[in-house]
């Protein structure tokens, strides 16, 4: 069984129902109408979900299924999950996590602030290559750097192609153009 490619960049797993996911967004997202937390984060929603059968239970082999969805919080991918099948066996779910995601920290909605703390500690500087959409490197984000200077050093090595217009450093303080191709 292959797992969703988004797991490769998942930094935290949160066990939460769909309603709990909405409640977390309302409390912690800078985009909500009134974030309750003063430590609100930029929250980009990824509306595609993935459901996986992690095992089976009983003599009828009833499937044990988990639903996963991802959001980007301050440029860090966080996975929200909950069991969705008629029967649930948390031992099988735990075994699946140990096998497929052994080093990804996990918590529940009640302790979501631990995830926020980790995200804030890791920083959120990256560089963006902006340009024509038909170029394979255009409009992509690269890296996740703890400091602006580290992002500058990494981005300085990127050659500007005729289809690439500029390289931008994106960080909490805003955006700065690192290099720009001159027209003509």
C-alpha cells in the first residue's frame, strides 16, 4: 500500500474531528474572523483528503479506516486525522502510525498548542521563484529556513532563467526581492 505523498512533508499529526478542526481554525487562524489566540498563525487550507484502511476487525473483517486532511500553518504542513469507519481499533491505528510515520509527533485537539509551539520555534522563512507558469521552477516555494539569512544564501545559488522573473524571500516581516531579471 502506498501512502499519500503529503506525508513526506508532514511535520505534525493532530487527532481531531471535522468540527474540532473547524474550532481549531477559528481559534488559531489569522484568517478567521476573530482569532481567539494572540499567537495566531497563517493557515492555508488543503481541501483534498485521503482515507486509508489501516486494518480489519472481527470475524466479518470490518474495515478500520482513518481520514487524513492537511493544512499549511506558517508554511509547515500539519495533518489532521480521525477514524471514520463503523468500527475503530486504536491499537491498529497506532500500529499503522508506528510503521508509516514513526518520527512525526502527534497530539490531539486539546493539546494543539504543542504543535503551534513547534511551528513557531522552527521559523518560516523560505524563498520563492516567481515567473511564467509554464516554467517547471516558477512559482514554487523552496526550503524552510530558520533565519532570513539562511534563505538568502540558499536562494543566491538559483540561476535566473529567461522565464523566471524574480526570487523573493518570504518571512514574518514581509517579502523582499532578492534578485530580479531585468526586462530586455
